[in-house]
C-alpha cells in the first residue's frame, strides 16, 4: 500500500462528499469540558480552544441532503458549555429535515430548562455520562478544580428537571470499576433510565486476568438482563441489540470538528500526520487485516497510539472486540421477544 492511499483517511474530507458517505455524524463543537475524568482522552486535547461557531456550521451544513434522515450526535468536549450555538444548530438541522435524529452526549452538570424542554419534547435524545452509584461514578468522573461529587450534581439536576425517563445513560467500564458492573447497572435501572449503553476503556492496561473477569461480569449482566425482561422490567441495554457483525473497513460515522472539517476520527485533528506517515501506514496495514474493525476504529486506534506515544496495546483492543463479538453473537436478542417497544 502506498502512503497516498491512506491520505484520504487522515486528511480532512471534502465537505461536498461527506453527506453521501454515511448517515451517522458526530459533531464536536469544541474539545473543552468542565470535568476531568480519569479515562478521558479528550481532556488531554483541551489546549485546542477552537470552537465550531454557528456561522461555520451553517456553511458546512449547506451540502446536507434534505431528503435524507441523518443520525447526528453532539459530542465533545461538553456540548452544553456552548448551549446557544448548540440550540441554533439543532434548530437548523430540524428545519432542514424534521426526521433528522439528534442526540446530545452530556456529563449532565449544565442541564437547565432549555435542555429539559428539548429532551421532553423529543427534539433531542439526551445521553448522560454516568457510571453507577456515587462511589463508583466519582472514582473516575471528577471536577477539574474542586473535589465536589460529580454524581451528586448530575443526579440533583436530573431530579430537578425529572429527566431520568427521558435520558439514556452511557457507562464507561474501566479497570477500576468493572468489578461493580452488576451493581452499577441495577442502580441506573432503579434511578429510572430506560436505555443503558456501555463503552469499554480500551486505553486501560487490561491484563489477561482482568479480561477473563470482565468476560464473567458481562456474561452475568446479559443473563440478569434477560431474566429482568422476562419478569416484566422495561429497560434496554442497547449493546445487546446491536448487530455485532461489522463489515471490515465499513465507514460507520464521521466527525465534524471545531475547524469546520469532517474526519474519520475525532483524534485525526491532533496528530502530526505528515511526520508519522510511515508509522501510520505500518499500523494501517496491520489493523486492516483484522475482521470486524471498521475504518473508524482503525483510524482512531492509530491516532490514539500516536497521541499516547506508543503506550496503547492494539492486541488488547482486538481481544476485547473478539470477546464482545463472541458474547453478543451468543446472546444478541430478538427484540420483538421483549414484548415492548424501545423508542
Ligand atoms: S465529561 Fe466526557 S469529555 Fe468531559 S472529561 Fe469526562 S469523559 Fe471527558
């Protein structure tokens, strides 16, 4: 493979092409966040202060296909820090096509009446980052400049605006919290969240022992989940409903970054592509051989490797992906059997 072949994955995409490549977009208005979570890769990028203003956004969005319904997720950084811009962007996307599905990922600290209205009216799908009960959540999710409990503040906001049943929750499973996985999920269901998703912290140093135990924990929550559903509980762990078979090199989503350009990964913007080209090519060829890795994962993995100065172990990522595929293949659930409809 020649280095120029991978240029298209590591350079900004041509704006006019992006809306036909995929229907799934992430938008990072900025990389700035009011928290400093232990496993976060974004916090390391905060010196990059650029903001996707509404003016820039309007220019970008001119090429969107008004006849297509897109899945658009505001990500970041913390999108609610830029609430004014965010609301204008959401209004424009809905004006272009009311069928555009908009999600907003937030740590929940800045939720207010505006966010409440957007969530309750169904204009946005709110996704709250929360890992479980207070001690478990606050192990990793922390304020930058004070020792206040993040959990307490997020829960108090969700209570104040009665948003539990209108919000999805996203849990990050890491080395220091996977032991409490059953407890965390039970707690989130008790709070009233109807949709739960979990991500795994691939940058943690998982040993074989930890991976074996992580597998046991995930199997345990799958079993508990199906038993809960049989007993009439109505919640969804969205990971169990995803089709685990990804086609190698499929484009699954694109990122619109604060510079007004689209990329295959939000980390592309932060690596020195020119000076790492040979190294990138070597890893690209290696990772593209694995089944079940999308082009987004390959590009993200390589960027993370460079950003972490070679401290990321690709084999761990591959092992976790294989493990998840094996578990999900065994258990992926026929949703119709649950007897209720997930929104
Ligand atoms: S809330 Fe999200 S973006 Fe902010 S520090 Fe935590 S993980 Fe990173």
